[in-house]
C-alpha cells in the first residue's frame, strides 16, 4: 500500500473510490438486513447498525434459535467472515464482484451453515435502487480504498467514543448505519419531539417516526457521495431556532443549508496539527449550540469526559456544565 493509505488519517478523495464506496454501501446493506431480520426491535433502530472493529465492521452476535452467528467485514485480509457459536464458519473473499453475486454467495454460505434467513432485497435510503439479486451494475472493489475507508472509520469511532463519555443522559452507542452509510452517535434531551414528517427511500414512515421520537443532537462521519467528499456532521432534531446561525469552531466548519446540518470537511481534520482535538472541538461546539438553542437541562445531562481507569465522582453535584 502507499504511505498515504497507511497514514493514521489517510486521504479519502471520493472521486478516487466512488464506485467501490457505492458497492460497499450495498454489500453492507445485505449484511445489515440479515441482522435486522433476526434481532428483536430496539428503540431508535439500535438493533440495525454495524460496529467498527480492529478488522473492519461487524454485526455483533445475531441470535438464530439456540445458536448465534456473526458476520464481519475484514478490510485487512479482505474477506467476509461468518462465524457460528457451534464452531462452524465460512470465509468469503472481498473482491470485485456484483452485488447480485455477493448477495448470492452470502445467502448460500449461511444456508450451508444451517442458517436459513429471508431478507428484503430492496436497498434502503437509496433512490432508484436495484434489488440485490438483480444488481450487476455495482461490482467494484478497490482493496486499498476499502482499507483506507475503514481506517478513517477506526479513527472517527475512537474520537466519537471519547466525545460520548461527556454525557450521562440517554445516548446511543457509536454505530454504523448501513442505510445512510455513516458512523453516528446521538444524544437525547429526554423530551418528546414532533412527529417526523420526512420521507426516506425504502424506509417505512413509522420507522423514521420512531427513530426521531425524541429530541436529539446527533453527530458522525460520512465517507462522501455524489455531491461531496468525506465529512463530519452535526445536526439537531427538531432544529431549534438559532441553531443554524450559531458560531462554532473550528473555522473550517459551517452550516450547510442543503444538508440542514453543520459540516466539517474530513480533509480539514486530517490536515490539522492535532486531528483529534480539532474534531472534538467541532463535536462539542455544535452539540453546545444545539443544547443552548433548545434549552436542554445541561446540568443534569452532562459530565466531564471520561478518563481510562478513573471512575466518575458522583459525590460532587457540580460535575455538570455550568
């Protein structure tokens, strides 16, 4: 691999890997829908996402009768690992292949392991999408850029996990939503939100309404798309008065009227003298803008960021933000 691919925060120009990104998006949906089909529904669809690992992305254990199985993308060895609690497993190569071939290979491997699952073949959150078994359009796999994208997720996950420790109210895990193909963490004020009225391709209205049933401040990383390179984002739902006009740091951040959220270009982060501190400043500033604008009870909801091996002191009632 090139030096840039092995960097802690590697280059990830969308134009260089757009076809691979689109294919991986759809492959992740095949795997994600398998988890969705077998996992009891959790609030805000928290049973749906994948999770960043030291190898790639995983479903975490999925129940199947008395057994469990797990599916993991390994972007170091470039394989899809399927492991079952009875000790059996399958390993499929990640290589240039159509979505239809990938879908067929995954479902056949599961069947060989005695795991018979039917999923919806219609992709979510992609306008004009093709059913998995008929999609021979998306078939790219650039191993270098697949590895780079995972390395960026690994760093983003680390920083989002650190950011998450500064909140003791209800908060999501840091997880990767295969529908929107982004890594996210979401904080909740505890108050109900207006019924979500937006429409998302391939997603039932009631799913989106449940996902946004309460006020949120959400932030994450998106690897890029047809209109933009990779970026970090932060939004509030419902968007409170004054939020979009808030002045936030670092200076490279801005409110995108088109996206309806604050964004920070990934390249600005990777080129910063201290990328982690730079990104944390963006996450904290945009969260505070949302919390201030919406009048969140910050004294109750916030705490100092966690430290390894140090238990939070609950004896001091002044630990929240002042």
